[in-house]
């Protein structure tokens, strides 16, 4: 069964696939997986090599490459879930690369309902590096993951036992806000303020400022570049304006 699924996934153009028993998946911050899918027994994790777009200093081009990958991954998620349901009479639920996710004061929009990093490690697709991202044996840090949860019993693939991170600290030194200074932890708030400058925080600040302005000042505010960028982000979702920890990592280049 695993080999049929693996063949199907790779046939879609996905770069890699791994399997994890639900019992082997552990995430310190995400909710227990059984609260999402009580019958879950396994996780099929798909790996996608990041496009070279992430190298660009033009954040529109860099983010567009990410959006392209996310769109492709959504179709792969849907097709795999349909395959499992049709071929194996399985129940299947898809987990996206990013949003939608729990946007709340508790999570600050930074906790996935399923941690794809920990699922990927449990599925034998890599190990966590100094930057707290997954390092894939072939693609290094430039890799993203999506997953499909299933009620079918599938054993976990062997874990990656090699220490792939070379502890060069380039990711730490290249972080413009010091979000990786404490080993084993990413300061999410520092990271989000830099990587998502037009996220919910900026929206709140903008409208709080807006309500107290005069009509003329409001007109000027609508002509400001900052508002135009907020407007765009409201349509396309999360926008990342920093890929440093990913693109500077030498592993896998």
C-alpha cells in the first residue's frame, strides 16, 4: 500500500514523500492530532523543493515563487486525498503548507494545527537544523511540506539519523532581527514583524491610526505606499518579506 501511494505521489511531480504513524508524530505546540481527526492512524508527508525565486532580493518575485509552490501543493493534497478515498476506501484530511491556520491571541497566528516540521521529521524526510527548519537530505533547507492524514495504518519510514546541520551559524548571523539567537527556539514575534510586515499587526496599527485622523489626513493615508501594500496582502494572504534563514543555509546547495 505504501509503495502504491509513493508511486502515485511522485507521479504528480512531488519531489519526495514519507510516511509517519500517528503514534510517532509529536509536536510541542500544535493540538493533539486526534482532536482534529479522531480516527487518524498515519500521516503522508509530501516534500516540495523551493524554487530559486527565494534567492531574489525582489520580495514580490520571491513571494510569488512561494505562492506558486503553495498552489501546486494544494492540488497535490486534494489529489492524494481523493486517491486514498477512492482506492483504499480511506478517510483522508489535507494539511496545507501554511494558511488557513488558527488566528488568535493565543497562537498569534504562528502555530499550525498540524506541525509539518515535526511530521516531516517523523516521516523520515529530514532533521531540524540550527534555524529550526527541516533539513532534507537532498534539498537541504529549501523545502516545504504538506500532508494528508489518513485512517489507514501505515508504518513510519526510517528516521534520518545523520546530523545534516553543519552548525555554521550563518542562519543566526543573517537573521536581521536576531530571532534565532537562542538555540532551539525561534522568537516568533521578532520573526513575524520582519517576515510579515503587512500582516494583522500592521492592519491593526493602520486602522487605529486612521480613526483619529482628519478627512484630509485620511485621504493622504490612502495614497501612502504602506496602505497599498496592506491592500494587496488582504487579497493574497500572508506575504513573506524575508527568506534569509532559508536562502543563506549552505546545506544542500
